[in-house]
């Protein structure tokens, strides 16, 4: 009955914690010999936070992040377009969190080893391929070893070796011509604290949010920021590499005038240390995620633009839905197919929305209609239309307030093991 998991990122580790919760045998195979807290900031939506809390991690999340209170879209001059409360402030039964991706991964790894033992995660064990039948699966490791299990789950990211074997002619991730430069800087909270904002439009935008509280002595917090520009699509890029160092001179001049009074965007860029470059890429939706007793999850299944704070959230939901499928159907191909039938259409809808009609589409609408300059946003886009647009994306992504608060847990208390 062993479940084999390729990849020890957020998706794979939450999958391991879920299987331990269900008392099902599993093993995670991670390419990196010594995992380190790489990456920068991410947001976890309330539907994903609920699942981590059901795994007993609420206190640990508060140790490494903050509870997001507000989220808003602004023009290139800092005028508010649409601002809404988030998490508990919006009426959810669970908070939204802003935190460091690498710290979350290390937390999950530490918890999984503490609960299931050090041998639950095998490091220095990259997966290069698989074999499968309707009754079992084999993962092939980089050193030639072959590991047998009842099913295998590919949580090995946007460059998934398992997906590459399933779809050998797919090629590189698809780039839309935009580059994001990401960094962290010391700074004060803005907009009343624990707030996230996006400013600009499709060809130039700036995103920022704090990942820590303000220090009681210095008054400073760690601010995560993203500067994004459309560039020459002929430029050579390392697609899908979150950790490619970059030069601030490549983008800082374009944001020199973006001091809005309530936040100084160029000041945050200058105050940062190392900056990372990442091309805005995704992959085409697949007609199927499952081959025999092997299926895809997380970015291996549905790599999408980082719009709407959905990447890590959907990976966590994937893991919990797979756990529920194993509970209901056993560790079988039937469970994989039940999971895919529920999650693949939703993931495709989010992916396609993020390509043009995600929650941030209102920024370009305002730019098109008035150049981002107005006295009253109601005369540009009525408040009711903005609210409907925001709600549509929440429903599509599975975190509409009323719907989520009313939903039973994916895995209830009866499935919870002692942590």
C-alpha cells in the first residue's frame, strides 16, 4: 500500500503529512541532498490555511508569517481601485497568511520528520522516470535505483520528470513576455498594517506585502516585493528558475517615480539585498494527469502564473483531496482518477483565468479606460462590478467566504492521528 511521492516541496510534504494523518505508508523522494529555505514570499489563502490547521500547524504558521488583513489593487500612481479585507478580517473562519516560502518548506519538512521519522523523506534522490500498471507503480531514481509502491504521486514541480515522460513533446514552460524581479527589504508596514497591494497594469506593476510583524525596537519588518515588466520576448531566459540572481539596474529605472507617499517602491528596491529574476511562465492544461497508478499534483499538474496567490494554496488542496480519495477508494488507481476528476477542471479554470481574467485584470481595465487617473473610481468601474469580479475569482479558486465557511473539512477529526 506504500504511496511514493516524487518531490519534497510544499505539495509533496503536505502530501506526506496527510498520509501520516491517515496512517498510510509513504515515502518522499527529494532531489536536493540538503534542503534549504530558498525562495521568497508567498500567500496562503484561507482554504489552504484551514488544511494546515487541520494538520495541527496553526501555531507554527504564526511563528514564520503574519495574518494578512487587507488586499488591494492600485493604479500606477497609487490611487486605490479595489481594496478588500482578507482572512479573518473578511469574515473567513480561517486566516490568510503571508510568509516566506522556504521557511514554510522547512517547517513542513521538520514536522514530517518529527511525526513520521527521518526516513520518511529520502534526500539526494531525484526522480528521473516511472513505470506503471493498473496495480502498482515504480519510481526510477537518478542513481538507477527502482522503488516500488502501490501508487506514485508526482510533486516534482514545473520541470517535472514524471510529466516530461507522460508528455515527451511538451517542451519548455510557456513565457508571456513578462519578467518578475523579486526581493525582500526592511521597511515599515503600509496601509494600516498586514496589507498586500498590487499597483500598475499589465505591462508594469509592483506588488508588496510584509512577511513579519514590525520589530518593537526598530519598527522595521521584512517586506516582500515583486517588480514586473514586459520585455523583449527574444531575450534568453532560464524559465521556471525561482533563484536566478539579477541586476537591479535592469528594472529599477522604470520604477523611480513610483513613490506613492504611503509606500516608496524604488526605496524598497534599493534597500534589498540579492534580487531574483523569474519569467512569467505557465504550462498548457493537460487532458489527463494520470497514467496507470501514477498521477500529477501541484506545479507538475498545473503550473500557473503567480496571480491571485494560488500556487502553494492549490498544491496544499491537491494533497488533501488526494488524501480524501485514498480514504474513500483505497490506495488505488481509482483514487487517483477520483482526485483528477475533481481537481483537474478546477485547476484548468484557474490557469486560464490567471492568463487574462484573474483578480488583477481590473488594473488594466482602469489603465485602458482612463490612463489610471480619476477622481472617483465609481465613474470608471462601478463598485458593484469590481465586487462581482473579485467574487468570481474566489468562487473559481475555492475560497468564496460563504461557501468555504459552510464546507465540511476535507479530512475530518476521525482521520486525525496524534501529532
